C-alpha cells in the first residue's frame, strides 16, 4: 500500500526495495506479489496503477527467475490483459495506464523470447486490434 | 509446514 500510495506522486524507492526483498525472502513471494500487483494495476486510480507498474518493473529487474516464471503465466498475463480490454477494466483504466501495460508486455516479448505464453498473449492483443502497430 | 500449491495455469483469456 505504501509503495503504491496514489496520494504521493514521487516513487517511494525505499518501500519498493523492501517489497522486492520480501518477494525474494518468501517461498510463495512471487505468486502473492503478482496477485497484489495485478489488483493495484487494475485500480481505477491512475496514480495507484502507475506506481504498481513501477513496482512490477522493479521486481522484474530484482527478483530473478522465480518471479519471471510466475509473471509469464497466463494467470498473471490475463490480469494485465483485462486492463486493456473494454470488456473488463479497460473502461475504467486511463490511456496512460493502458499504454504502459502495453509497453510492459511488449518489452517482455523482447527480454524473454523463450516465454511462449508472453508471445501468445501479445500476438492475441495484436490480432484483436487492442495493440495497433 | 508444507503447504499445497496448485501450479496449474489458466488458459489465455478470450477477450
């Protein structure tokens, strides 16, 4: 909650680092962290969703393979896809949040080419016309 | 202290 507090516009790096440390310390850390982050990224409050995306990207850089394999599952990718789809949370999420979610998924197709589910999810978004160009 | 964790994944959402 502190790391994604929408009333504070600056990133709270100390909190974000503590969050990453907790993710790394717990056996089920990546699973629980991604559930929490999905919920925050789906927030209709733009500031909260954008902070959560920053936390997610920091975890990707600092939490290693256990985190990568969990985020590359359809379980989490579907939660990101819901933010982009007008059938789910897309009507409440801002364009800024949606474009960052798209950027995140695209960057993972480049950084994790071996993760087939990420490629599948991105191809599906393109096929459905949600990601253009 | 062992906990059961279902590792099965969902399907890709159809949107």
